[in-house]
């Protein structure tokens, strides 16, 4: 909750990523229990009220892999390859009792602000379709119980897997918005564990393969007229903003303390120059080529990001 206040103080236009798994982690660390519907509802409600009419994008439970919730029945870290295992939407759709509880809490809270719901680690269209079916069940239940809710909450997905990016032209007609999760998208596209220091030099957000998939996803979103934002460390790096803005990104989810710095940096740029810069990316074969283009641009325009 204190982060919501911090976001407003720093000039945020909304919350681009509310990580609900940390609520579950905190609760489980003290009681070994999961968050109840009412506990979730109260927190979602308060965050929405704090942000008033500003959009709040709440991501459904992204449990598993490096986000371990020490409660019965939750994903553990003992899988052979947890990053590719039972986690996020895969876990949620298997444990519909937990998923449905969260969706109910979100819809109950929806009348208190500008809520958007985002689904993590989507790889198959069927996962989105099953989520919609569960949402329909929740809406029918709440209606029968005379519980108020907003029927028109935007439902979006994180584009953080190669399959979601490759199929983004299809997904764009199945949901209301995209959020590019550049951390996972980079590691999955390049087959690099970003937590493994031995191969950390291969984790390159500016790798041409990553940038091409980002560009394709942006084009898919634009063609379907749905919003697309970027969250992840890539959006917090000022030099990366040159390319993201040039490729068409208009919404960035970054650490609140970096908002003012990013706004100041962007105010020194000309859109036409950024578009021309981004058009040079398909000519690049290596990350070093991309970095050279960026460095040359900054020097020619005498812009020195901190």
C-alpha cells in the first residue's frame, strides 16, 4: 500500500504492475496460510481508492519458479526446471479454487477504482479462453448474490513468452491490452537464465532477436487497436527508452523513483528522430551493433542520460 502512495508522489499516471504474489508470500511467511477472499478484497479496494481514477493493473497470482509461497499445495522450488514448470497461469488454472477466489476479490473491488486485470505467463490461447470462462462464472455468482462489480474490466496478458509474442496478432483480438514483460521475454527468447551469473553476459535486452519480437508485438497491438505497455528492467533504462519510444511504446511501467528522471529525459527527445533510430534496428546483427547506434545517437544529439 505504501508503494501506491509513493507512485502518486513521484508523478505516476497509474500502476502498471501490481504483483499479487507478494501478498501471498507475506501472509504465508507468517501463518503458512493463503490469502482469503476478504483479505485480498480489502487490499485491492484500498489500492484502487488510493489511486482514485488512475488505472491500476493487477496481475493475477504469479506463483512458482523464484516466487515461492510457503503454504500447502503451492508450487515448490524443487522442480527440475521451475522457470518452465508449474507456475503462474498454469498453476492458477489447475487450482481453480485459489484462482476463482482471487478473481472474486478483484471483481468485488472493481467498483472502487479503475481496475485492469492482467494474466501472467500466457503461452496458449486456450489459457486465456479458460480464464474468461472462470470470469463469467464469477460474474454470474456475484450477480446472484447481489454483489456490485464492474462488468467491463479490461482483461490483458503479459507478453513474456516467445509463443505469446509470436502469436500476438491472434492474442490481440482475444484480450484488451498487452504488457511486455521484457525480463522473462529476453531470457526465454535467448535461452538464458537471468539469475545464472555464469551466463549473465548472454542476457541482452538489446539483442536484435529480442527487439524484433518486441517490434512485432507492438505492431500486432497497434493493428488491433489495443494498448501496449512495457514493464521490466528494460523500461527503467533510459537508453532503452530511445528504441521503445521509437517503436511505438507510449506507456512504461517503472520504479516510482525513476519516473521524474525518465520524464525529463523524454522531454529532450524528438519523436521523428526516435522513429528513424528504431528503423535501423532490423539492420543490426549483434547487440554491439544496436549499442553503437544508440551511443552515436546520444552523442550527435548531446544527450547524456544518467
